[in-house]
């Protein structure tokens, strides 16, 4: 992951498609091309973005408080 900087490339839709390509390639039981889950991702992008924006601030605050407790 670090060598190929996967997380950085997730900020581009092409990077997400590449991720789905790898998942589909490794999956035994998913008989569809990567464009199928990518289309689901694209079609639901707005809802996924809302979930992300609701979750990430809470996750960041939790990690900050946990880090402070452990220090």
C-alpha cells in the first residue's frame, strides 16, 4: 500500500476504479467486471460523501482524545 501510495489515489475516481479492479480480480465469487461495483459507487457517491462527512469528524475527535489519554 505504501509503496504504491494507494490512499492518495483514492481521491481520484480513476484510483477508486483501480481499487475495484483489484478487488474483483481477487474475488472468487464476484462474476462481474469492475465497472459494475464502480457504477454503484458512482450512482451513490452523494450519499457516501454525506456518510463520510458525518463520520470522519467523530473519528478524528475520538482518535485525538484517545491519543491524549495514552500520552
